[in-house]
C-alpha cells in the first residue's frame, strides 16, 4: 500500500496497534483489579474493551492510509469525521453485544432504563475519548515513520545535489577546454608574454574556484559568479579577439544575492559552442539583471555543422534550481536570439 511519496509499513503498524491495544487493556484490567471491582462481567467488559480498542485503532489506521495522511492530528475534516463515525459504530455494536449477552454494568443499565438517550450520550462520550487516544497513538506511530522517511529523502536529495554539482564540474573541466586553454596560452607566450601571463592568472583563478566549489556551499553570491564568468570570458576574448564581445550590466543592489555555483558560465559556454562568429560577424553576449532575474542573452548564428549536444548543461542547471524553486530557469529561444533567465535567490 502506497501514498504519493512513501511506502506505508502497514504490517508493522498492525502489529504495533495490537501491542497498543493489549497494553491499554492490561492497564485497565490492573486498575479494575486494584480497585477490587473484578468480576465475571468485568472480565467480559475488559475483553470487549480490548477488541474495541484494536478494531478502532485498525479502522483508523486504514482510513488514514487510504487517504494518504501523514499527520493524523492535522488530517482533513472528512478523515476526522470518518474516524469518529467509525468509533461510534464500533462501540454501538459492542454495546448491543453486551445487551445480548447480558454482561453490561448494572449501574449503566439502570441509567439507560431511566432514559435511552443517555446510552447514546455515553456512547458518544466514549467514542470521543477513544478516538482522541487512538489519534494520538497514530500520530506517534506515523510521525516516527515519516520523520525517518523525510530524513532519508533529504539525504537522497543532498546526494543528488552533490552528484549534480560533480557532474557540472566534470562538464566544466573537460579535456577540450583545458586543451584549448593550453593551446591559447602557448600561442600567447610566443606573441605577447605579458598577455600570456594575464591569461595564465585568469586560468588559474578559474580552475581554483572551480575545484574549490566542491568544498563550499552550493550557493554563491552574484558578485563571485560574475567574477568567475568574467575570468572565463576574458580568456575566450584573448583567444578569439574581436570576434567575441560581451557586456555585463549588473547593479550593485543585487551583487550579494545568491544563485547556484556555475549558473552563468555554462550558459556563456553554450553560446560559444553553438554559434559561429568572426571579426566581421562577432558574437555578442549580454548579461543583465531585470526584476531579480539574471538574463544571459546572445544573437543566434547557429553553426552550419551542428555541435553534438544532449542539453545536459541546461538540465543540470534546472535540477539544481529545483532544490529551491519550482521554476528558477526560463529559456526563450527565438529565430534570432537565445535568452536564458535565472532567478536570483
């Protein structure tokens, strides 16, 4: 038997409900014996009490499982109504059984003879008390289970997030990127040693932040993310020259806001990967902020020879944003522009 997210351990709960009914009945029997009220009628009533508690507990259990309730105390009204009605019905049936076997408490029998409505009132009071006790029992029974399930889900989510980050990092520090970076560095060393040194510093900063990201929190500031992206763009600018231009317009008021690590750089890398650009037709990448959305935009000039891509970069970004927002990434793909909007946290 399943709810939307978890398995209900119904068999275990039935066993524990049986123990609950036995324990409660044993306490009632002990109190009756201590008070010196033990008699044959009392034995029948204690036996009936055990059956009533067990049946009410099991009925309530299945009502809550069938309605996929995790917290019996905060269950919907129709579940509470069904629970109370079931308790009244069970107690009423056993009340009829006591009459049939003539084992009802004489004092209660005398009260009923005076006014039959008193019997219904007594049954309602008994149902309320028993239902309240059973709901408390189910609360402790089910809350322990779901607390463990939530902790397990949280662990799985953290593991999934860590795997997503590691996957993203592997996508960033991939062989062709390092090969192109080293090839560019070699070319710059021959042409301009000062520029090559600047390129090496930026490459070193980029790799250091990339590797350090696995040892820090998943979120970073807009300021740090923009710095990382600028290092990357500056390296690409040194490689492609006037064929690549970029413009970053981020107001100071949002620099301390948060977003996942490497949210911007993969979007920039996608623009470089999928578009053709030359000095005559340069690629211009724009990064700006509007209404707490950071927008990475570029003019489309798709390469004639399509670059193989499975969209894993954007899916990875959406997966990581999914830990915080239902929709943290919006893609706008038109005939001449490609925009990706990411929500600032």
